[in-house]
C-alpha cells in the first residue's frame, strides 16, 4: 500500500466557492456581509474567506426570504442566536413559528385582493369611489373633493 497524504478539509472558503455552493451571486454575499447577516475574515491579500458554516446561514436567509421575510427581520432573528452561531433545524422551527401568523394574515389579504379583481374586471372603471383595490373603504372621501390621488403622486402625502 502506498503512502498517501491525509485528506485535509480546507477550513475556509473563498467568496467564489461560497457563491457557487450556495447559489447566490458574489454581490449578494457582499450585500449580506454589509448588512451583518454573514461574516468573513480577510487574508493577508485582503481577500474574503468564509467558514463552512456560512453555507447553512445563507440557506437560512434564502429560505426566510422565499416566504417573504424582510432582511432586517432575518438579521434580527439571527442576532438572537447565542454567540452568532449557525442556525439549526430547531432554530428555524422556533423562529419561523413567529413569522407564521404574519404570513397567514398576508395570505388572507392577498386572497381578498384576488377576489376583488373580479369586481374590477366586471366594472372596468376602477372608480375611486368604489374600487376596493385603489380606495378601500372610500378613504379618499375623507379628504374632501379634489384630485387627492394625483396630488399625492405629484407632491407626496405630506404635500411637500
């Protein structure tokens, strides 16, 4: 039997390796790092290097984004983990439970919007007085007569 070198696992990954293995662009990794979602160390040549655990962290971020969680909330959730450790399956279960109710409310709201589309297709007018999409509850009527929607678009809601 011939002598072979022992198999060594490379401790750190380059930004290109992380991008290839995680399926995200290098620019996205830089963005995540700038937002404090992931961390890297720098080589003497100022190149980024990532621990292998960053791959699980990126998978966590992507899964949360896929269900509509904003990056700020994802970051806040990751910050609750002790010592900034990599999230586990149990962490996902605990953190995602808090997001579930909001997602269900958003689904109900989207269902209502979908149902309101039938009215728009039926009337075709997109009446500002009755349209449930553009003026739910006729909230513009409280502003009195005039082109409030056009004014808000041109000047902003505060009139500036």
